[in-house]
C-alpha cells in the first residue's frame, strides 16, 4: 500500500515494484517554471552548512531558482573557514546571499540544516528557537530525528518538518546537475519525507526542493524509515561492508599467489569498476549470467558461503541503529574531541594509488569470486531491509542504486580509502567500526568454508535467482539518471 501523497503543483505517478505500489514524481528542468508556485510563501531559503551536501544544494537551488523572487542564502558559523569557499561559489555578504548561520535561520522561510551531525545534536535547541513561527525545517537525512529520540526531544509543533534525501554524496548531486544542463533528467534521485505539515504546503515544498536539486525521480518515504536505512546502509554495503570486502579479498588473492597489483585489480578495482557498472545498467542477475560456466560456479560458491556471515553483521548493525546505540556512539566520539586518523597509508591503499595511475579501464577484470562475495552482501542487506518493512524503492536505493550509481564510481575515481577518510563524521565512524567485522566474518567463515570444501546451502542461491528485488530494480533502472556521473579533478 503506497503512502498517501498529495500535491497541488506536480503530477504523481504510481509505480509497481514487485507487487507493491509506490508514488514517485518525475523531475526535469522542464518543471523549473513550476517551482515559484510550488514554493508559495517561501521568500528565502537558508542553506545552513558547507560540508558534503551544502555546496551542492546551495548552488543547485540558486541555479534552478534563477530569475525568480526566491533568494538562496548560505548560513555559516561566524569565522568559519568555509566562508571563503562559499564566496568562491558566488555567495557573498555584499549580495545578501551569505551570512551568520543563526541570522540566516531566523530570517529564512525554508531552512535546510546541512551541518554536521554532531553540530545538529549540540545546537538543535537553539536552532529551533531561532526559527520563524510557521517556517519549514528541511533535513537531508534522519540523523536529527534519531538523536532526538534518544534524548526524548520533539520538533516544535508550529513548523513544517520535511526531508529531501539525495541518493548520493554532495559532489555527485552537483556534478550530475551540471551534466543535466546539457541532458535533461541528469541528476541524483532523491526521497522525500513529510514529518510535520502545519500549512498544507509541506509536500509541495519537499517535491519542489527535490526537483530544484535536479532529481530525475523523487520517491516517498518516512523520516523514521529514512533514518534507519541511511545510517544502516552506510555501515553496510555503501561504505563499511565494501571496505571490509575489498580488504579481505585483497589479502586472500595475495595468499593465493597473486602480485599486489593483480590482487588489487581482482578485488577493489573489479568491484568499483565493471561489477558496479554491470549492476547499474543491467542488474545483479545479468552480472551472474555474464560469466562462463566456471565463473558461474565460482560466483555461486562465493555467494552461498558469504551470505550468512554478511547477514550476521548486518543484523547487528540494524539493531544498533534502531536502538540508538550507533547514534550514541557518534555523539560520544564527537565529545572526546580526539582526531580521527586516516586509513589510506597502509600498503594496500598505496598499491591502489599505483594501480589507478596506470589504469586501463577496459582491462579491469570482472572477477567472479569477488562478484559473488559482493553481491551476497548486497543481497543480505536487501533481505534485511525488506524484512524490516522498508519500501522497495528505499531498499533498492539504499542497498544497490546509491552504491553502484554514486558511491562506487566516486571510489573508483579516488579510492575506497579516500572515501572512508573524507565522508561525513557519522559515516566515517560507522564505516571504520564495522568494516573490520565484515572482513573478519568473511575471512573466518566464508573463505574457510570454501577452502575446506564444506557443503554450502544451495537454497540461498536459489532464493537469489528468484528474488523479487530483480524486477523491482529493473523498474528502478528506468528511473536512473539519464547519464553516468562524470568524475574529474
């Protein structure tokens, strides 16, 4: 049953994902002329923060709302080092588009909170008291809701609370938007959630915000569901799991006699490059079918052996997100004020830099064993989210699409270790915490079972072949950005 969705200004489309009806709104630059009407009552949008999402969202909104009466103004801490970066992007005090964050909050009709999670936890009370009565508070993921639940806090009842959650990191949101200037429909898909609606305009505001960011398709969720799947997903296949997977595969291939460069190619390069590309355009079944009989057998063995060890860790992660333990651990880390070290100095990641420098894209192997381990972990996450009641669009986005269309291409360009060292603090802490668990479980359980010739549960693979996520992904693939993301320095 699709959630109720009412909008005055945009056309709603119902799609069926494996027997489940869901609502979407298709975006595109052809809809930009509808934005002023949809944002009726909004004279100023305050974009608070200049981290991953802040620069992308501020610039996309400004460009989409050009020649309208709606101002986009960036709000930052007094003396913030990001002030100069915002000025370089064209937001200045002289034009009234850059100011101190609390001043911008108090004067804006729509306030997009894109500051760090730790800052949200420390400052939400003052932020709420600074809002205009009747203002709209916008979030781009559900961390604040999760944190407030742990301390028994509530959103003020006189404001709208909405979320627009792009299914990719900030640089991807900007890059694909810029590509969309030439190809209508290029952009990062997003989900929206309406937590509070005090003026019967919240849904139109959320959809307009999503379209203005360049989302070719906007899906519907709830803030609670988005919070759970987002915090969980970045600890799972999006960041933590892929980090653990490539580490253990790299070691395994070296132990089997491969050179360091070849081991990196067969593990990390294979996942972030051709494996992700095939899944993105054709799906996981097509990846399996692309192998010869020997490759299919390798894929199947790796899949059957890896599924349960991966699921074991994913179950623990989901429980820790749902009961607030992950949120509390992030807040505790922020209070320790201890710098987070980098991981990219180890031998593996130094080898990775050498491999990327000499890369010939078409020569990167599609390793069947690597593909089986990766897809098994991805499918374990899919199954867990379905079991927990998440919508199919959310399952597909948080387990597959965001990985292969946004994060993995960026990791292919810059490196998995670079991503782990430069993502948000919440994602960084979570990925570093859980990656070793995936590494150890796969090494100690999956690989041992294969090497010892243990009988594997073939029912696990039969379930994969017949899984309902495959037709859902086929439908979602039709809604993907019309071009692949272009990455460059």
